[in-house]
């Protein structure tokens, strides 16, 4: 990850669950099978240059596996 989450992620909501996730076969192959969900939320992030901004972040998550492939989708300001 090229950024750090500062504090907690808020306003978490699911985008896709199970077979509606486009990358599901790759996730299962890379991280193992589970009940995969694609989620989004807002968080304060620290960028590599030291700047701190509010952003919408997306990630994949499965029970027992945890958060994977987190990315910044857009900045909120």
C-alpha cells in the first residue's frame, strides 16, 4: 500500500458480495476461499509525501482472511 490509514474507516458499506465481484476467481486463487465482499468507506489517509487527506477507500474482505487490496478511489475535500 502506498498510504497509511490514520484512525478508523467510517461509513462502511458493501459494493458487491460473492459472485457479483469481478475479481472473485483471482481473490480465491491468491488469498483462499471465503465469503468475499467488496467494501467502501471513508478514512483519513497519510500519503508518502507526508500529506494527510480525507479519502474514499475501496477494499476486499473475507472472514478469517481480513482486508486485502486496499486502494484510494477519490479524495474528499
